[in-house]
């Protein structure tokens, strides 16, 4: 397998939408979660992200809660031949697109599970832009976001910035030239996302904070896309 910078990350529509909805639900707080998947059986330079698990919207760096959640996630997905392959993070401040110390530390921790782990940092400005553009059809809104003049100012795919660890184990932004090493598996993912945003689907997202407060709330979110 190639080095972290040579890998491509392919994220499923459901995993992508779930992490964006989680960030939207708690848009005045920092949120985080993990990416679940595997190395592609057909292409060993592609990491398939098949699901995402929302973690916390309070006390993101609290190690005991993090450890409990990672153990439960690994136990559940290992039976499906899947594992933790990355981390996602959204900063509290709207204009903050820097990978902070908490995100880097948790990313380092997750690299113990999967050395080629990626960190996806959500860009709040892109998130805020998604539901706008009232004069445009949903498809045209997405095209404007993806191919507009500001594309090179927001590297990575759509609302996500991709970070991987280099040989010195430092996190670096990938695709700063506008090229993308992370793509959605389904091309229409952003159109579907806009539909969920318009129906306030984010209100139904459950994370581990919610589960720890009330264990009847399922962190797997089995009803979210039904």
C-alpha cells in the first residue's frame, strides 16, 4: 500500500451525509466522529469509507468517553469486516478551518487502529452555503458550490478538507492545489444532502453524547435514512 498522501478515500453517501447532518445539528459547537470502512479489495490504494459514527458535541477530547466509544464501534463493525479508518471534526468557530490540537491528538490515536487514517475537517462556510441560492435548482446549487470560483480556496471535496499524516507523523492538508483525494461514492450525494437539510433531518442524528445521556438512543442511527 502506498503512503498516506498517495491513498484515495471514497466515502459513501450515507457516511458523508450523516457527518454533515451531525455538524449541522450542533452548528454552534465543535463536533467529531469516526469514519468506518476498509481498504478496497479491488484497489489497495483506495480506502472505502462505508459509514460514519457521530461521537461528541461536548468535551471532544475526554479520553475515557472516547475509549469507550471506539471499543464499541470496533466490536460492532469488526463482524462486518470493517474497522475505524479515520476521524472527522468540525470546529466551533464558523470561520475556523484549521486542524486544532484536539483533532490532531484524536487523529493520532485513531492511527493506532489504522495507520493510513485520514482526518476530514468540515468547512463551516461550505456547510452554510449548501442550503442557499434560492434562485437555483438543487442540482445547480451543488454545481455552483463544486465548480464555482472559490473551489481552489476550499481544497478537498465539497464541504470537507482532507488531512493525512506524512512520514514525520505530522498532519498535512492534501489537495491544496484543488485536486481531490476524497470523493463521494455516489455523484448525487450533495443533491440528497440538500433534500435532508431542507427537511431538517439533522434533528434526528444521535451521537455518543446523546447515547451516554440516554442509552435508549441508538448511536448507530438505524432509522436516520428510512
